[in-house]
């Protein structure tokens, strides 16, 4: 393995906390990845990682090497980009987004951007389960909710909250609930993510956070399926307000219990922190921020 590939393997191991995971990303076995890191350390005459049976973490020297290695790779990427036509916007952008938002809004915006920059290609993953941006090599991700601390840049796209909604026909049939606890006895449409079914719906009462556990009438791992079931009057749904705005305006869905379901779950755009973003990433970020602000 050449020195540049070894540096990339080192950075992946530092980000993922695992030689095995870094090796898989580079197409290497765990033993080969570990041996490569050992050769890198021998060449540098310093230990880059503290190794225990439970975790892998950088030494002080490792953190120093990581800082300058990231800058070096970024500068190399910038140099390679500079060999192309000046100002050209081209290449692949890997994007992850929730299913409803991706199908109903993002797809159209990406097509608008492609018309402006026809040499840009997309690899779009739509899922309501959270992906690992580093491990899955994602350039941009759209996420709902408050975000954990990370080294990702988070740009707010839109304020948002989760609501309980239903079709008018279902409300006529079952009545309008007056308190969240009544939802436990009504048909509910439950989204299933990698963390399990979202059958505990959060609400606020007297400024205290509470939950109601609903009974699953139908369940799906696709938020758009949940929305279509709600439109068909199959049950109550716990949805992002942004995903059903058009349905509310058209009267196809109605929200209930708005005094209780008002917890903020803002929509954010995430990308990796870097001084040298490729033009296709930097321009797409600003384009999406502008489109979301104007929608």
C-alpha cells in the first residue's frame, strides 16, 4: 500500500474508531489494515493509536498527524480539481435524506441544480433510518431534530415540529381526540426505523415532556407509505409538519391535539467540516439553503 493510501486508512480508522471498519472501507482485511497502520507508525517512529480490547483512540501525536493529514489531502484534492477547467462544477454528490422530504421536495430541487450544472451526478439514499455519514461516505445529509455533538457542520434549513394528523373521514368515524392518551385506543400508523418502531409519541403537557404508546394498526419503514395510509383514512399518523403541509392546505389531512404536539424538530443540512469543499458540494449547499428558505 502506498503512503497516500496508508494516510487515508489512518484517517478512516481515526474517524470510525476501528481498524476493521477502516479496512472494510478500503477493501482490506482487518489483519492487513492493522499491519498497514503498524508500518505507518514504524515509518514515523511514533505511536498514533492507543489500543485496548474495548476501544481505539488517537494519541497526542496521532491527533497532530490527523490534523495535518486532513489538510494535506484537502490540498491535494484542491490541486487535482484545479487541473480541470477553472470554475467547473462536476462530479458525484452522495446525499442521504428522509423519504418524504426526499421524494416530495428534494428530488425536484436536485433536478433544478442539475439543469444549472449538468456535469453533477447524484447518489441519493432515501431512508427514515439515520445513516453514518463517515462510514457510508455521505457528502450531504438532511436530518430532522436536535443533533448530537459531532464534527459535522449543521446548517438549519427550516423550523419544524411533529404533529398528529388524520384524514377527515377517519375523524368523522372515530371522533377527534381531546387528549393524547386517547390515541392509545385509536388506530395508529407507526414508522419503523433501525432503532425500532416509533410507537411512543412525544408531547408536552404543562411544559413537561410525556409520551403515549399507540397501538400499531399498520407499520412501515417508509414515511411516504405512512403518509399515504393516513390519506386513505387507515389511522392516525405522527408526522413532520413539513411533510404534510400541502395535504393540510388541500384539506386532505387535519392535525389534532396541536396544543400538546408542539415539540421542535428542526430540519438541518449536514456535511463534513472542511476548509476546501469541492465546488459541487459548496454550491449545492447554498442552493438547497436558498430553495428551502423560499419554499
